[in-house]
C-alpha cells in the first residue's frame, strides 16, 4: 500500500515537473521568437529608411511570420515599394505589391485608390472599376470615388452608369464642377444616340376624278 502511494506521488511529481518544463520551454521559445521578430523588424525599418525597399520587405515579412504585430509595417513598405515601381513605369510589379498590401490591410481605401490609378495607366479599366467599386463600398458618400468611377464608365462609353454615378455626386455636392461638366458631356452623347423620330406621313388625300372627255363641238 505504501509502495503504491509512493509510486503515485512520484508519478505526480514527474508529471508536474514535465508540464512546468514544457511551459517554461514554450515561454522561452515565444520570447526568443519575439526577440528575433523585433530584431528583424528593426532592421527592416532601417532598410526602408535607407530606401532599400526589397530588403525591407524581406525582413518585415520574416518578422511578421514570427509576430503578426508587424503586419501594419509590412503593408506600409509594400505600398512604398509599389509607389516606387509605379513611378518607374513598372506597373505590373506595382500591382503585385499593392495586392500584397491589400491582403494585409483589406479595409484601407488608400491602397485600392493607388492600385486603381496604376490600373488606369495600364488601360485595365475593368480592374480599375472593380477597385473603385470596392472604394465606394468602404466610403459610399465619398464624391471623389464616385467621380473616379463615373469617369471610368465614361471612358468605357457606358453612358448610363456614368450618368448614374454623376447624379449621385451632384446629389451629395450640387456644385461639384467635375460632375457638372461630365453631366453635360454625357447628356450630349445620350442626345446624339437617341433615334430620330421619323416625320409623320402626310394624310392621304382623296384622288380626284379623272377629267371627263370633252364633247365634240364644245370649246
């Protein structure tokens, strides 16, 4: 009986010791990971400061994998590198970086706006429309975004949707000059496309009786 009790106590002590060691090891691993993430983030921030954006993205990506608190910084560096790519006419690379930033910050309207601007430069109007539509979902009463989308619709020759967005702008801001000018242009296009109404056909007049033959001897 005593041996059984002693064995139970020993097993309990060993179990507690193992659990404590595991907890301590887990804390140490987390602390080490956090420390490594901090180091990588600092180096990434320094690289970004020195305009070495490729290195900054790589370091901050590693830091984010260890500690998600650095996602905001990574998204910001993706945006900076995308802007640099766009300025250098490397539009496809810019789109890729803006897309990566959106994966991290899906509710940041600035990123959608910047990506749409690059898509417009690439004449990719359908993708630009999708981004402006997402912007309008995020900020439905922002006249700037409605004007952007109305402009893209106008460029695509979609006068109906262009007019619809233009009317929304004017409802929010009746003196918006850009919308007023567009409304005139779109109205002119609509008028030019209206089918011409054919003139009414003239009423048919009754046919006159044929002139009778003159009798012989009459003048």
